[in-house]
C-alpha cells in the first residue's frame, strides 16, 4: 500500500501504533457491549438459556 518502509519512518510507526491501540480499545468496548446485551437477553428470556 505504501512505498515507504514503515520501520524507517518513526512518526508513521508511532501514529499507526496509536491507531492500532485505538482500534483495540474500540474492539474491547464492543465486546463488552455485546456481552452485556447477551446477558440482558438471557435475563429477559430465561427459558431459552442453557
């Protein structure tokens, strides 16, 4: 995608690292939201839970 070697470009390396950390935190947040939604679903429908 980029013709520049990422390893020799510290600012880009730093920015991509922060962006990856940002994406990771977003993914963790969505996992927590999904988990809580599933818990609410099981709580509202106890008959369907295993």
